[in-house]
C-alpha cells in the first residue's frame, strides 16, 4: 500500500511517500480503507523535533486521525461493521497511509447525513472545541474571545460559543482569516498582529487560548474577575505565560484539561451529531494528495492555512 514515511526528524521534506506492508486485523481489530487523513499542528511539531504526545521509533508512518470504510474484521468483531463508514484515531502512527488497523472499540460510525471528509475534520477538533465550551461553561450573554478563530478548533469554537448565546470576539491574523471568522458568526473580528488588538477587544468573560506565547499572555489580561481561560494550544510555539497564582490573584479560573477518555468520546459523538444535523460546520481549507504530506505540513507551518488540512488517500 501507499504510505508516507518519517525516517528522521526535520523539515517537511523529511516526509517521503513510499510503500508499506498491508496491515491485517488481529483479534478485536478492524481494517479501514482510508479515504481522508487529518493533519494537525501537533504532527508538524513531532515531525520537526520528535516532541509532543506521540512516542514512536523511527522509521514510522505518522498520522493519527483517519476516516474511511471498514473492509475486514478480526476475530471476535461484529461482522456487521464491514462496509461501515467510520472515523478513528490511530494512537499517533500509521494514519498517513491507504490502510490502517485499529481496535474495533475505537471507531466512531459516521452519521448518514455527514460526509466522510467533514467527519474526519471533526474527529480531533470537534471533540476539543465541544469539550472546551462544555468545561468553561459558556453562558448566554457572556463575551468570549476565540484566538486563532479561523483555524480548525477556532472556527468550531466560534460556532459553538455563538450557539451557546455568547457574544463572540474572534482574533486571527490577516483579512482573509478575519472575514472567515465573521462568516462563521463572530460579532467582532480583530487582527492580533496589530499591537493595539487588545484595546479593540476589551474585557471578556472567557478566553479560548490556542495560540499561546505573547498573544495568549496578552489575552489573559482581558479576562474579568470570575472569568475563565482555557489553555489548549501553542500555535506560537510556546505556552502562554500565565500561572495559577496570577489567575487566583485576579479571580480567573484556568482550564487545562477537558476530561478523561470517556468524556472525550462523548464530545466526539456530540460534535459528529451536531454536524450531521447542520448545527456545526467544519471548515476544510486545504486538501492534499497523500503523497504530498510534506506540502501539507509546510502549509500549516506557514500560518497561511484556514480551517482543517486533510490528506486525500
């Protein structure tokens, strides 16, 4: 089968398309014919340095989120799963390939009303955005600041916070991304590359910090006493410089976790159901053939992408 190999850490060019052995499902497992693979910022960091939540020995086939059709079922697996459209996480390796094997209990059926590419776009980002809005308890009438509002998670947070009745302030870089945020329902969109961007935003009740660094640290100063700040990403390359002591002194609750595995599964199912009913729409800004995974990584690192980036297998 076709796959993309990572044999050494480095720039996007270290990702090389090639052949890999076809996997076979063991007991309790299913084989998925991959149609789309998700590409995330975390995966670009792993490719560059080997750091992050994934642990794997080189050489390896990277990739964590995929969607496709189950073609085979291993021993002990319900045979009615064969032919079903599903999305799943692979555990951090094997996703950039034509076929993957995963435990049957890890797959999520894709609702009939939802396209497979949209489901893949929602797999990681949908559960994250749903979990963040739930954990921060966004309430009607609150002002919510969404950083990186045109990104995969950010674009969903704008929609979910708006649906919860909040006034949504979107922060992003550049006119195209600001226009995208407004289209998704943001009440105000500001360019955080402008040194005066915080003055334009004003006070807020909730901050969703997916950028970190100077942007996230500045956003913390905008949170009212009794407000919440969720720190979930570091697109800038570093976490926001916000401590528990700083937050306590200002009466701000910091959210760094959105729950255990059971909660994450619930958030994923909720996101898929919301999208199937038309209440949530993932933005898929870029698609690349599987063989061009290096180009997909380069695009994400350039900060020029909007919404999700998918590989088409």
